[in-house]
C-alpha cells in the first residue's frame, strides 16, 4: 500500500492506494458515527457490502443510498434525494458521507456533503480509474444544470481518499482506457519521467497489472496533490490540469453528451493542444508524436473525427466561449513547452486555432 499526503494544513488528508484498501481509516478512534454510503446501481452491488462491512467493523452506523449510474445523476433532483436520505438516516454534523464509485458519485455525494447542514465530512472511495487519479482528489464537488455541466458546486475537501485498486478489475474496458488519458495528462504537464514509464509499461498498464498500476496511480495522485496544495481554489497553477480540456469539453458539448467519454475527448484535446504547442511554442514535433503514439497504443482517439465526422470549427469555437474557464469569450489554452512542462492561460488568436484544428483533423484522420 502507498500513502500520499495532500498537504492543505487543517484540511489536509491522506490518499491510501493499494489492493483491498478500505475506507474509514480517518475515523479510527472516534466513537460510533453515522455514515451514509452513496453509490451507483452498477458499483453498489459489486462493492457496497464490503464498504458497509468495513465501516460497521469500526463501529459506525451505516445507511446506503443507491443512485442510477451515469452523468444524468449529477442533478438537482438526485441531490434532493440525497438530502432526504441524509435526514432520514439521522445524519448530524459529526456524521460522514462516503462516496463509493466513479466521478459522478464523488461529485454528487461530495456536493451533498459540502452543503448538508452547512457541511459534513466526506470520504472518497473511488472505483473508476478517472476518479482515482483525478476527481477524488482536490475537493471539487458539484452537479450539472440543464444549462451546463458542473455549473453548481463547492470546494469541499474529503477527509480521506481510499483507493482499492482491486475494484478496477470490473471497470469496463472503455472506461478504463478513458481514465488512462488523464494519466497521460500528468506526464505531459508535470513529469517527463512518468511519461517515460507509461511508454515503457504501456502493455502492463493496458493489462491492468497491479504493480504497474500502484506506482502510476500513486504518482498521479502525488502530482494532483502537489498542484492542489499550491492552488486549492484554482486561481492559478491548478489550471494546468485542464491540458487538453478546452477542445475536449467543446467536443463533448458540440457532439452532445453521451457521444464522447470524457477521457476520450480529452485524448483528442491533448493531441490538438500538442499540435498547437508545436505551432506556437517550442514543443518538438517528435514529442507530439510520442504523445499521439501512446494514446493510440491504448486505443484512445486522437482525431476530432473519431466519432463520425469532425464537428465544424464554428460549433466548437462557440462551445469554447461558453466554457466556465473562458474569459470574455476568449478560450484559454494550456500549451506545452516540452514533455513535463506547460504554461497556462494562453490566449490564442481565433485564426490560429481554426488553422490548427483543420490541419490536425486532416493529419490525424490520414494516419
Ligand atoms: N471533481 C473533480 O475534480 C472532477 C475531475 C474530473 C472529472 N470529474 C467528474 O467525474 C465524472 C466522470 O467520472 P467517471 O469517469 O468516473 O464516470 P462515472 O462515475 O459515470 O463512472 C463511469 C461508469 O463506470 C461505472 N463504474 C465505476 N467504477 C466501476 C467499477 N469498479 N466496476 C464497474 N463499473 C464501474 C459507473 O457505474 C459508470 O457507469 C464527470 O461527471 C466529471 O465531471 C470531476
Ligand atoms: Zn478531465
């Protein structure tokens, strides 16, 4: 087992990563607490009993709530149901909400925890690769509105992140690969050595080899923890975590939700950002090619046309203007200088964005 500390002073916490890791370590020594375990209809039957048992063994009183699986669950209606369940279970200020599942459950249950009784503690027990390396760490919680994704939310750090790598055994292949896209992101934005390791271990990681995964998931959590500790509320450097996400989010919006998995859209967005970085910064073409090759090796898309025809640039540009992270309608990009090093907040002229998009779409579809 590996432990990574998220150093946020009084809001600091441990991320424990390993096979068979169970939630609840942060409650050790406390008297009996009420715990509300939130999971989805896919994950609860697989891991709900184990989670409940672990908390009961520590002496806590456990209530389970199961929400439907899928992005639609990050809604006001489901949030209302969680509040009702919390009240029915008799949660008080000392109670804890446990999010057992992927990023959807983490964001929804985390936001419920951030707001119920003005905030109760919560534990992240992520079961998707994306949730393990990204959404469970850093304290961003929230739900979607019909008007847009993640429009309502709060920063609320968990008191513990418990990553049981065994749960990845049941994660569908496409979800697993989409999670690998976020893993690649950490190599590009922060750690060239991690990227080397991903290339060297690409086959073992594709096969979900336990030792390779432990090292890589732990390194990604370390990087996320470090970035979050520098900028908890995303006023600066935390923006680098959005590498590949400007175009990625626009693809998700333009093609309609449900067409792209988030990680797939991010894979295309990273390839595009790498192309932009070649054109506008000193990013070497050979390094862009290494990134594209690794994504392809894992069966991830790199072309905006991967789901049929590539969306028109105008539609993507419009979607970028609506993005929460744009400023005055101007899309902001994270661009790479070299492997492991990026700059954020880059305003790029519309013409340059459009040219790179057309050229990249052509290049990526040709190969
Ligand atoms: N808070 C943040 O910082 C942050 C960061 C990135 C993404 N997100 C959010 O995370 C969400 C995406 O997360 P996700 O990709 O985990 O999606 P998800 O929670 O929908 O999980 C994907 C699918 O895999 C299933 N699943 C999860 N774990 C499983 C397991 N071990 N075995 C079998 N099936 C399993 C789920 O039931 C679901 O059907 C989005 O809503 C996104 O906005 C949040
Ligand atoms: Zn992402």
